[in-house]
């Protein structure tokens, strides 16, 4: 009995895998609609002018960001946690009825929140704060979901057999703590219905911070929601899946230590770079700017550690589309964490802020790094969860190239758009008057908006290929034996 | 030490929390009280303006329009005086935005009129050829939520001592008072009075009829808010 391998229970991982795929498609589809609306405004009324309230750009925009952050990405984080957690702690969810119950409860509550969020955002019930749009009843539900997950994490750690926590577990713990702290403080609000003795809408609330303070807290949150949603847990994934899939040991333990603690310390300071030249005090802006540049070190620490893990094994990149996804994800991570600090330099920010260059930066990070890594994780997990090989290797390769092309079109067009618009806003003629009216700076962007929409559409097409490949893998692919599941994932033609 | 932490999850979590909480404490706390003081001339929103602000938020206008003028010549030429911290003292939430797909609106009340907004919200491209802003026709039909705006006013007056019914110094040396009704019926009545002034400058017959019948369409509240941005 002692030598028999553990039977891990992947029920919850499987459920979150499905929500990753479904919410990914929903969020990206909304994103693609938004992109076409910017290129061709007639798309705003595509469902008729009667429904325009629910299909126009401004009502859909928070739905896009929240669906990809809290739908696609968060589902991916939860799914990989319920997979990696058991395996590196050497304990099965099946060993504890309580943890199993918590996991299932976690998923059920999460789905309820998703439904509430989609409904309320479409109705325009929002606090306006980016990535924190939810009103107080949903905020409370989010806290419950988060605490349920946290109890699951620490419960599993509590009954672990492997005493030392693997690097990925560090990052999951940090994700849990970081988001908990940020979310609580940013959403401090007073429900007006109760404070006023029962007047008006019951779900409405007012922020406890005003003006400049509100902005400061929001961007401390907003920037670090990126840290603890788009960076920390994704690093957790790559530290597990790249060594597993390639059969290579992590290049340097010391580098991973340095990168982890460096990232924890430095990231939180950098939120100020969203507020350069605003009304927050100058010293805070400078701190935000300086720490953003310092942030290159821990970010590149992780990324280089991953690329060096592939040392001497680069033929795998050519041979396996799964390795391609992860290596390109890591490369986009380096790229994005260099671009961000450049934009945080004050003189660059003066040009880039409020333009599409920022949108481009977000998307090379999310599409290239977060999206690719999550899809690679799902591809790696699927054969082990469903005991079937990945349905089609060639489809996976096709998806890789279509999506890579999509990302490249996206960020290159947004660079040009952003820098063009920034330069036109500040251009003066020979008499010192503004050279362009605002609408001139919008009209010039049309071709770039169109290219971006094409890029986004390509990425979405890749998502559909991904969903199809995963569906076939779950249902009709060739069954595989445990012995085939050592390193490289088995793939069909 | 790190090896020890990796075997002791509780202390590991504590260490992580201390390291990540540090920056927030140092950056956010010291300036908190200072940043929330109003400058002279800043007034809290009236019931109708606040209801309009809710319409602005409901439709995520802040997704495309900033309310933050940076201290550059090109921005002050285009939008007016650069923003001061105290001007936002009564803004809960702040609406600085993060993207200018459309122009900044911090001082739009200085250079646009009720009439301009009415035409523009109905068909942006007819007023600004080449505009990619969608039309907001439903605002002419939906009714603004005056009660919730009033509830918010009561809340901020109680919780944050926002100075309703108090004399406030204005930039020209005069005094101004923003009245807040004692009851929700009173608030509805004063919002309607304000709405009548706006509707008088509008052309849309349905909007005029609604206001005559005692209703406040969303567009009227929104225009009241936009006109207050100075």
C-alpha cells in the first residue's frame, strides 16, 4: 500500500477548467465586439437601437475586463491550484471530506457571483472603479468565495505529507493574501440605503474615500490586482508546468527565492505610476516611477529562471506546441515587464498616459503571457485529469500561430495608435496654438483600431480552436496509461 | 531563514503579508487628511447633479473620458486650468478615468451648453463629424433615480460632514449654499425645479413633457452634472 501512487481527486480542478474555457470565450468575445465598435461605431447598435443600451461600448467595457480577469484568469488560477496543490503537497483532496466539500462549495459560490456580476454590469450597476466595479452585496459574496478558497489552501497545506512548500505554493499563498488585502481596502463603502434610513436603491453605496485619496487607493488596488492576479499566480503555474512538461529541473533555486521576495516587496510600491502628473503628491509619483523600474529585476528573475530551465533542451520548443506556449508566455512576460517600466518613466508617461499604448501594454501581457500560460496549463492537465491524450497536436500548433499573430497585430497597432495620438495631442503650430482638434486625433486612429480588431478576432478564433481541442480531448481522444504520463504530454496527430 | 519559512506555512504567510502591506502604509496614509480638503470655490453636488453623476457612472462614461487635466501647456490650452486635489473633495468615487478615447471633461461646463449636449448625446457624429462615440438615446427615455442620489447626499453629510446647508466661500469672495431637503419628497421637488431650468433649454418634446409631468429623464440629470463641471 505504501508504495502505491496517490490517487488525486481532480473534480474541482475539472469544473474550474470548464469555467476557464467558457468565461474565456465570453470575455474575449465581448472584447472583440468592443474592438470592432471602436473601428466601426455602427457596431454599437448591432442588436438594434432598442437594445443599444446593453450592446454599446461603455456598458460592455467593464464586462470585458471583469470577464477576462475574474472569469477566465481566476478560473484558471483556481483550476491549477486544485491540480498543483495536491500534487506538490503530496496529499489528495479525497483524503478529507471537508476539503472536498469546501472545494465544491467554492466552485458553486463562484458561479453565483459570476451570474450576479454579469447581470449587474449589463444593468449598469457599478461603482465605476476599474476591476472593482461590483456593488457591496457582490463584494461581500466575493469575500466569502475568497475565504472559502483560502480555507481550502491552508486546509490542504495543513494535512500535507511533503513538509517543504514548493515555489508554486509560495505564489498561491501570496495571491490569496495580496488580493484579500487589496480588495478589502479598495472596496470600503457605505450602503446608502441603510445609512439614509431606507431611501433609494438598496444596492447602492458610496466610497469611503474621496477624490485624490480614492484614486490613490484604487490604483494601489488596480495595479496590484494585476500583480496578484496576472503575475504572481501565473508565475506559480509556470514554475510547476514548465519543469513538468519539459522534464527539466528549475534552473536556480536561489534565483527563485530572490525573484519571489523581490516581487513581493517591490510590486506594491509601483501603483503610483498610474497617477503620474495627477494631484497625488509628487514624492508618491516619483516612488511609483522608481519602483516600477526596479520591478524589472524580480520580474526578469522569474522569466530568466524559466528560460534557463530549458537550457540544452531547446529542441523541445520546436517539437512540442505545449512547450512553445510556455516559452512564448515567458518571453512575453519579459517583454511586458520591460515595457511597463518604460511607460512608468515620467517623460514617457506624459506621452503614453490616456492613450492606446497602455491598452497595448495590457494586452501583450494578458494575451501573450497570462492567456498562453493558462491555456498551456490546461493542455498539460487535461491528459492527466481525463486519462486521454490531447486530441490534436497539429490543431494546437495552428492555434499557437494564429494567436501569436493576433497578439503581434494587437500590440503593434496599439503602439502606433498610442504614440501617434499622444504626439498629436501635444503638437503646437508655429504660433504656439494647438495643431490638432481632438477629433483629428481620433480619426487618424481608424486603421489601427481596425488592425487591432483583426488581431483580437484572430486570438478569439484561437480560443475556439482551443475549446474544440479540449472538448475532443475530454470526450473522444485515445485513452492513455499512467505510464505514458511522465513528462511530455501525450498528443494525437 | 527561507528554508525555515518554507516548512512553516503560517510564518511564511505572515512574512509575505508584512512585506506586501508595507508599501501601502507608507504611500497612502501620510497624505490622507491633507488630500481630502476642498479648495475655495468647490461645492458639493446638488441632488439633480448627483443623480446625473450616477447616470455618468451607470454608462461608464469614465471608460473613455478622463476628468484629470495634467499640468502641461497642451492640456491647459485644450481643457483649461490643470486639476487641483481639493477640487475633487466631494467626488466619491473619483472619476479620473484611465483612457482618453474622447476628450477630458473636467471643465466641460465652461465651454459646452445644454443645447450642445442634447444634440450630441442623441447623435454624436452629427455634432462632431467623424466621432466614434455611440448615441445614448435611452437616456431620453429612462427616468433618473433621484431618491438614490438623495440617499447618497444624506449619507455623505452624516458620515463625512459634507457641508450641505452651509455657507461656503467662493473664489470671487461671495458665499454660496447648497441646500439639501429634509425629506425625500422635498429632494424630489427641488430636483424637479432644477430639471425645469435645464429642460427649458432643450428641444426634445418627450423630455419637456416628462418634466412637466413631474418626471426627470436621465439626460436632464446628466446635463445638469456636465454643466456643473467647471
